[in-house]
C-alpha cells in the first residue's frame, strides 16, 4: 500500500466522523451530511484504486 493510499484510509474516516459530529451539533443538514459522507467515500474509492 502506497503512502497516498494510507493517507486516504486515514483521512476518509476522519472526514466522515467530522461530518457526523457537525450534524449532531446542528451545523449540517441531513442531506449535506449524507452528501459529504457519500462523496468522500466515492472520491476515496476512485483515488485508492487509481493510485
């Protein structure tokens, strides 16, 4: 596993947890949270497979 892939594996869960925390604080709407989580997973998957 390359360094870029390790970074993706590390950063993606942090982004997801941050989005969920912002949702619980009332900063993000449910739609925005779902969008943030799904897009970060999709981007990480594409970048992980192309690295």
